[in-house]
C-alpha cells in the first residue's frame, strides 16, 4: 500500500477533513433534501440538539433485493465483524464504528443530514473496489513519454462515464458477499471498461485470461483503503473502498484491450490526468495518490 494506513487516514480526516459530498443539498436520484449540517456540527461529539435528519430509503430497498439488508432483522446483524453465515463484511477499514442506542451504525465521519440507507443496501459500511489502471502518455511515433506544460510526465488512466450522474469515474463497483477486493476490481474492470457482460461465449475465456495477466497480484498495489466521501452516504450507511493500482510502465500491458463502456458505464476511455480534476466521489483523491507515486519512476 503506498497511501497511508486506514487508521492514519481516518485520524487525519477527523482532525482536518470534513466530508462535503456526503452532505450535498439534495440526496441523489429521487431523494429528498438533506437536513442542513454546517462544518462545525458534522462531528458526533459536537452537540446539535436542533438536528432532525430526514429519513430516506430508495423504493427498490422495499422489494428485498439480495444485496440489501432486511431492516426487520436489524437486531440480528453482527456489526463490526465479518458475518460467518452470510459472509458479509461489516467491518470498517478504520476500526470499530459506533452503534446508536436504537441499534443503528453511525457514520464514522459524522452527520450527513439523512438517516436510513438511502440508495445503499447495507447498514454500516458498504464495500466497493476501484481499479486505478494507468499508463504514461506516449508519443505515437517515438514511444517517448510525453511531458505536460508543467514538465511532468502525463499519466493516463482508464475512466468511465457513470450512467447515473454523468460524472467521469474509475470503473469500480460493489464487493459481493464473500468476495475479496482483488477479485472485484478485475470483475468490475471487465464489466464497466470492456463491456464483458455483452461478450459472446467464445470470447469470454480470452478476456478472462487477459484480465488474469493484467490483474496479477504481483503487479497490483493498494492506493487507498477506507471511507469515501460519496453522495449516497447517510448517517447509517456509507461507502468504503479499496483502490488498487495497476500500472503499465512500458506501454505494452494494455495493447490488447479495446475499451468500451458497459454495465453501469456509458463510455470508457483513456483520459489524461490533471491534479485536482473533477471525478466522482473521492476518485480524484485516489488518482492524486497514484500520480504522485508513479511519477517518481520517470525522470524527464
């Protein structure tokens, strides 16, 4: 892992960083407006007697999808553990989180203005994984690494355009029960950036072999693991992710891949990364970490 450890990250977040995307005025989709929470009242440790968060759970949750908790069985949910019977990971990368007196987990980053699960399926942490797939931008004639206006090498990354909000993002997704993050990043990259779900059977095996080579654990490095400042977060449900970096140093690893948006992504393409550029949720943060680390290997 070349970011900081989750415990260090959360300590820094709680001392300096205040989640903002998770307090956006209107909850995503058909959600309501959040109860306003200013920066000073985000921490649970700060008294806020006027706080009256709005309850919201997306209608789809009432249909009982397999990826969602049953609120009628809240008392049986084993928070802060990996449930042995369901294999659902209820742990946080940042350590144990608080359970309220009425049995609901509390967002470790503080108030959001919404209670319930919103669009998320699980009470507590909802785990995702994000592949940070990168290469150096190269001159098509000389194959030399291209430098930007600042003199630094230009890092390109695989970006997908989300169907739900139109923002550009990393091609990640939710970790299934019992699944490890390394398997999720490989599956999600295939589904969202290569349109693997639409491939004919005769091509599936070839793609699987290519992905196995590309996502070899020896080539993968964890960029970040922990809380995500996500617009879907609520007081009782929040996103956490493991961002995994796969980097093509010599420009040959990804030659056989034809990017094509699929599943939750309408488009997929190689994009030039610019520090501070706007990406979905905390994806800019993940790319900043990867960029600062990777550019050390190149001397312009």
